C-alpha cells in the first residue's frame, strides 16, 4: 500500500510540488483513490495528498474499515478529514520530518501504523533542505 503513496509523492516532486503522497483503500484492500499534494501545481492550498486521495475515491457510503496510507504524518487538516469521515486506520510512511496529528487520531480510536520508512524520510528531508520556503508555506509557518 505504501508503494502507491510513494509513487504519488515522487510524481508530485517531479511536477515541482511537495513530495507527499497518499492512497485510500477499502475494507477489502481495494484501492479507492490516490493523490498527491498539489498545492503548488494547482495553486490550491487545500489540495493535500490525503484530501486528493479522498476526493479521487469519490463518494463512499461508509468509511469504517478503510485505510488511508500517507507518506508523511497527516497535518491537522488531514487528521480532521480522517476523524470527520470515520476512516479506521492510517498507515504513515514517516513522522521524523513532521509530526502531525496522528497521536490525536490514535487517542480518538483511529488505528495508527507508523512505518518509519527510510525512503519517505529521505525524500521529505531532502525536499525540506532544498525548499524550506515552500515547506514552511505548506505547514503554515511561512
């Protein structure tokens, strides 16, 4: 599942955006939607990777049992999306470079699986080093 999110992160980086990718999977493991952070590409501050994957999934009647996979710990905005719609679990590539709201999600009954994936951490760390201005803008610390 992380491979899909990583492919999205790489695509975002190649497009000149942030290397953050996500995918939403159904109860049975079927890929429902995938996406990447497109804030730069679309000039849209609301297009985070998780929201893009969520939108790509289309209408789902019940999100219980679904899994959001993301290359980076979800920010508060994306954590709120997970809680609002009752997504059951979040698989996180890494939280070394950014620790979002996943502890809050865990405290509210969302299953969290933190993989500490070296490729996710290296890609994000290199991006932050190269583009601190864009990173700070993305996390609201501009």
